[in-house]
C-alpha cells in the first residue's frame, strides 16, 4: 500500500527533456563564458557567430546541394544542429520555457524515442520549409521550429482526448492560434522575420508525426474513423 506522504509532490521531468535542456544550456554557457573572457582567450568572443555560421542552416548551401545532386554529410548535419544555437541567453530562455512546459506534457505520453522523432523531425521540416519558401542568405538558427513541433504533439494529444470524449476537437488548436496571433501582432508592429515559416512547418510536422509515433498512433485514429 502506498501512502500520500510517500509520493513525490513534484512530478519529475522526463529524462529526454532534461537531457535536451542541459545540452541547450551547456552550449549557451560556453558562448557566455567565451564572450566574458573566462575561457578561450580573445577569439572566444566570436564563438557564437562562428558556430551559427558553421552549424546553422544555410538555405543557399542546401539549394546548391539540391541543384547539383551532391549531399554532403558534413553539411546536412546542419538540419539537426541549428536548433541548439541561439542569439542570446534571452533567446534561449523562451525556447526553454516551451521545451520544459510542453516537453513534460508530451514526454509523459510519448516514449523517449517518439519525443526525439518529433523534436528533430520538426526541426528538419522547419529547415526544409525555410529552403522551399525563401531565397535568402540569412542563416536559420534557434530552437523554435523544434519546440513548435512539441506544440503540435501536445495539440495532437488534446485533439485525441477530446475526440475520445466526443467533444469538439477544434479547441485543441487554441494554443497555436494564440501563438500565431501574438506573432502576427509583433510582425505588424516590428516587421515580419523569416523564421515564422519554419515555426509553422515545425508545428504541422509535430502534429503529423504524432499520428505515427504516439501510443496507439495511426491505428487508434483509423479505429476512430471506422466508428463514425
């Protein structure tokens, strides 16, 4: 028999969320320490920009690979490295908020493997959308496309739960509608950036991949469709 006072009052974060968060913070701390002169000497002040240039997603580079049919493994890795690079600690902080909050909710339902598929799959989809839509030399970096994928996975969880209860599933999309509304307001006030395409693609990818990797996955959806 278990007693209430023996239970942990705080549910721990899934290990995969902790691991990603530690890695993200670790990369940022190296940049901060280098910029502060604590490590690396004078050259360390430029580490952040150098890493973004070397490991961020470069649309012209991938366009060149497509046009020439030459896919260089050392450059393709940019699809999964760019989410770990941020312009500042504040930039990273907002990504961490999404990762910790949504990662906990998604990670408690999805397996660690499924979680990573959504995270990196959404990052890859975001980069591909960036390549498809824009012709730009601006480097894509930052974790927003990946964590927007987690928003997509969380939306899928809500969508599935509402459907199982026979409730309206439209309300599952309130969070992404709110975020896109905020983004639209900022775009009107301060000008639209290029990254929003990657973030929307990340959300769509996260929602779509959840059909395949969530517990029950596609089979559960097919069963529900047959019951209609």
